[in-house]
C-alpha cells in the first residue's frame, strides 16, 4: 500500500458518513492479494475513497471496491483517477460541512472540475471555484492595496467563507497576503471582520513563523482595542507567538489579560507558557507556573507538560532540577514516554552523570519502550562528556544491534568520545564507517578528528584533516581552528599555528607579499608600511623549506591593517620548527584558505600557548596586546602562558608587570593566581613581594610539599640502592 493510502486508511475507517462500508471495502481492496499491480490497486482504491466522500455515491463506491477486491491478477481494475496528495486527504476528511445528500451518483462519477484550492490536488472535489479565483487574484495583487481592494470589492463573503479563504492562502504560504487582505476588508462594509474566530485564525497563521510573531501580537492588540473579546484559544495562540518570538514582556502581559478577562487556564495554556519560558530562558517562572497549574481546577498535567518543563530546565543548566521533575512525573502516576526519557537522559548528560543517564535508559527499556536514535545519542553524549569511551562504544554497538538509525550526531559524538581518550585509530575507523554509510560529515566531525590527533601529539594528522575537509568544501568554525592551533602548538609548530590564526582574519597572502618579513632584533612588532619593500626583498632571498614550493605561504602573516608581527632576526625559526632544532631550514607552513571564522579568547589562548612553547615571548606579548585591542579579555590560562613565556626569555620585569595586572582583575580565579605564584617562587623571587599573604602561604605550602615529596622519593631510592 502506498504512503498516501496508508495515511488515509485510518481516516477512511472512521468516516461517519453513509459511505463507511465503502471505505472499509476499499481498505480491504488495497490489501487484496489477487491484484498484482500495486499501482493499479492504489489508484483504484484512491478513486473509491474520493467517490466515498459523496454520500450518494456510497453504493457505487462499494461496488467499485468489490470489483477491485475481486479482480484477478491478469485483469487488474483500471484506475479511475489519479491518487490525491496528502493535502487532498486532509481536505476530504476535514471538510467543514457534510456533503449534500441531494447529489446524484452520476454527478459523483463525473470527473471533478479543476477548481481545487491552492496547495491541494486539482482533482479534489468540493473546492469553491469562487474562492479559488479570489485566492489567485489576491496572490497576484500582493503588495498593492488598490489591487487587493479591487479584488475584494466585488465579493461579499460570509464569515465561514472568509475563514476558508484564509485556509487557501495559508496553504499557499501567503500569510502576509492574508494580513494585507484583512486590512483591506476592514474598510469594506460587506465583510464582517469582527468575527473572533476569523481573527484568531489569522493570528494563528502568523504565529507559526518566527518572523510573523510581531504581526500576530499586533493583531491581538488591535483585537482588544476594537472591542473583539479573545477566547481561550486565542490567548493560547498569542502566548505561543510571544514565546516563539522571545517577547517575554508580552508573555507576562497576555497572562495578565487572561486573568483580567476571567479566562482560566487549560492544558494548552500551560504548554504555551512552558514553551515560552524555555524559549526565553525563564526556568524559575516555568517552575512557578507549573506549581500553579497543579491547583487549577479541571487542568490535568500530562506527559507533554512534564517533558517541556524538563527540556527547559536542562537547557538552562538546571539538570538536577530536571531530573527531580522526571521523578515527580513517575510519582504522580504519569507514565513517561520516549521523549520524556530522552529529556532525562539529556539532563544527565549535561550534568556529566553517565551512570544516572544509563539508569534512565534501562528504566525506559524495562517500561517496554523502544529507544529512539535520540535516546541512544543522548546516552552516548553522557558517556562522552564523562570520559567513558568504552561505555560509549558499548552503547553504539547496542544501537547497531537494535537497528536504530545512525545519523551524523551519533558518529560525531562517538568520534569525540574516542578523541578525548586519545583513541585516534578508532576515531578514524568511525569516520570511515560514517562515510561508507552515506552519512555526511561536517565541521563537528572535523573537530573530533583534530582533537584525537592533538591528544596523541600528531599535529601532521590534524593539519591533514583540516586541509582535507576544507578542500571538500566544509568550512571550519572557530572551534575547529582552536583545536588545530592547539594541536600545532603542542607539536612545537608555532609558525604553523600562527599561519592558521592569521587565515581566520584575512585571506592567506601569496608568496612575495609584504607580510611577516625579517627585521633586526628578533622581536615581533608592528612593522611600518614604509619598511615593507625592504623586508620583501630580504624575504625573497631567504631559503624556502623542504615542503615549500614557489607558491607557498610565508611563515608569518600580516594583520588586517597592513602591518604584521615581523620576525626580524633573519633566523629560520630555530625556536619552534623542526628545521631550527636540526640546523636546517624549517618547512614553510601550508597556505591555509581564508575563513569567515573569527578568533575568540580560546583562540588567542591557544596561540599564546603555542608561542610560549616555542620560546617566542615577544610574539606572545604582541598577540596579547592584539587580543585586548579586539575587546577580548584574558583569563588565568592566558596570563599563566605569558608569564611562562617571560620566564623562558628571562624577562622578569615583564613578568612582574603581568602579575600586577593579573592581580587587579576581578575575573581571574584564585587557582590561576596560585599557579603563577608557585611559578614565581621558583623562577621569579621578585614576585614574592607582590603576592598577598594568603596566596603566598598557599604557594609556599605547595612548594614545601613538593620538596618533601622529592626528599621522600630520593630517600626511598637511596634505600633501594643499599645492599
């Protein structure tokens, strides 16, 4: 049976018209094994259902169904009409008025006139030709008030016809045209626009789209100003529109309007309120309204209410409160469904409690519910967040055995779980399986693979994945750049890290550009524009790396303002590249394609750490200054990397200045300051006089404990050596 017929069969069996026996015969005909042609069987059954929509044709429909069921394989029933679309079925079984009993069988058998409403099959019976023509005229006159007025002036529609006209426009996706036409109708005396149902329908058309929520709220305000009283349905729709558009103040005013009008809450009101709280991040108010709803007479809480509240709480970071709501649902006699269990598992994942997530998953299985792909993904995410790759692989295997569909979220979460544990080979295998299954990889896949390479110190693999994904048209985001820069920095490739960083800000320059050239004293500084030609000539004579070619990118990149962080000692990157360590020229970084991604605080932190590892303290300070000029505030990790860089360069005065600046900031954690303090006691005794007494005592205690530990280890080693 085709998909449209499978959808239509339940509605056909529930028909209350006199054609119900014919509909049941039709469904039986659809499954008749003696009809070999599925296309002919479906077409015949569809036509029978169309005829069954007319009560006078019940006998003919039953006869057609019987002939279809009794047809032989050699002579299938001829199709009577093309099967209607899904929209056609909706219009057949939800028509506002029952068909007239005066219509004859001959009329029912006649091929319907092509007057279907827009968005439905042209063979749909019962469409009003006048409304269809008016709909087309309104669509053609969209944006022209005179044209709309001319189309509407010659018509006089009853409220029911107006509502049906709005339905036609809605099916065309023309809610804006419906709003324009309604504004014109208000100026024409023959239209009764004071109908609250009509206005509610128009508000609902606009409220389903985020960009139409403001217009929906404006219609609601006009409705109240003009004295048209909203009912409970209208209030619920308006609440949903205010939440969807993130108009939190309007949500509160509509609730006050309901109370002033004496309109009580129902189940739809609570659902709209909880959804609005979730959209606007008002989890405290959601809990308060949920408690109030429990005391509303006639309002019975259902699983949708609990699930919506749980989702809002876990998205707001209140995962423990979300689990409490789940337990309350079970204790209150409301049976959680799959979506409720999914919300609970996701809350556990957000809270980093994989054991609770596993318990909820098992309770879902014990309740006889079939876990969905979302269920498995949420449980895998919980294991991934908690650093449990073996558990994640176990869930993944169970998911495959259960036949649950694997999507991009499944593979990406699994790759991330393996990446965090340093299981690069397993992450690569998962990526290969992902591609073989036809699941498209994306930037999250890239981030996971780069992280896996970073954990095992394989910067070459990280760079290969990065460039490979870009070549396939997958543009990396800021997170992917952050992981790449960190991987390159951990591998001692500060020049490559700097090249990747610069590609985030502007296109990569070609060979021979005036960016990042040599100067005189080994410091990174903003190079004046006038010095660019001389620097360019100097750079042209410098040797290229073994991996470079004529078109390779220089080792450093200019800033977007035209200057650059210029390396000026004429060396070949002896501090950071492999070539410098071996006495040979370092390989030039690849040309990273330009990107729309922009650096954030993590980006600068990864870059400064890479420069610190490469002994480039002046470049690290230059990056720090640029970060501050971009309005990005440093954290304790960045200060620690800078002070470490100064330690390696013997710049204790600069380290003291940075430590003073760190002390003056209120957003630096005490742990970060204590880390710097311990470093200062060892490397910079001059810092001690700037440390607060509690911090100095903690640092000294840490140092003393470290010394005691080393003394104990040395003592044990000496005892072992004694005969």
